[in-house]
């Protein structure tokens, strides 16, 4: 049986009747929309709107090593290893943000920051959050300067080990997993 071609929908099958802001802080806004769904039924749709664009960067040195950042993730109640990442505020380019986050979290300076994947939708059923991922090369060590809310541990390890951690589920952060597996799939491990 032949596969169907991809479907492209040009207009939304949802009708938004009203929008109400429920909560807002400097990082997110939560709104509740009164809607008519694609089947014609009335209901609500909760949306979390992020104020910043998510950015992650995989540093790779000339020896085939990378750096992960470890920190306690409050929402999940667990300690996690991730690539350096953060929020890109309006007015800053994602590449500039990747360079800034790399320096803040690891102390690394990069000669080059190149795009890996852009516009990833991290949880598209409930949020508008998107993420751009980068690779950093030509690294030199400086001094890290994490934000006051971050208690970070930095770990230099073989890139192949970080990829194995992503494959085995020892890294759970979605931008980190996506970035590491994309690097492996593209053969960019050295």
C-alpha cells in the first residue's frame, strides 16, 4: 500500500472565541482560550507562552570532548546533565545567546558557533516554546559566571560518552538529547 503524501493545512481548524491571561511573570504567560475545536465542540485550551527563545549549544574541542552542565531541575525534582543552554531574550540573536550561555555556564570561548537545528517545538501541545541548537568549536577556557539562580557543575567528557548517555536515557533534557543525537547522525563527532 503506498504511503499518503504529507498533508498541509493552510488555515486553523480551531476557532478562538476569547483569550484570557491567567498568570504572567518575566519568563512565561499562561492564558486560557475559549475555543471551538475541529469537531465543532466548545472547550478551553490552556497555553503557556514563553517570553524567551530557548537556545542550546554543544561545545566540541579538537580532542573530541564536550562539556555537560549538571544542575538540580526544580520542576522534575531531580539532578540532570544537559548541554549549556538558556533563554534568548528579544533583541539578542540565538547565536549570540549560545555564545553567552556557553561562556556563562562553562567559561568556554568559541571561535565558531554554527547552527545545528532551528525552530524546534519543545512541547507544541501546550506551549509556544521554540529552541535553536548550535555547535561550538575552536574552544578556549575562561571563567564561568553562572546566574545567581544556577548552582552548576561542569563536566568535560568524550562526546561519544555524552551521546551514549542521551541514547541510554541518562540525559533527559530534550534539547540536549536532540542536539547530541543530531551530531551523531550527521557524523560530526570530531
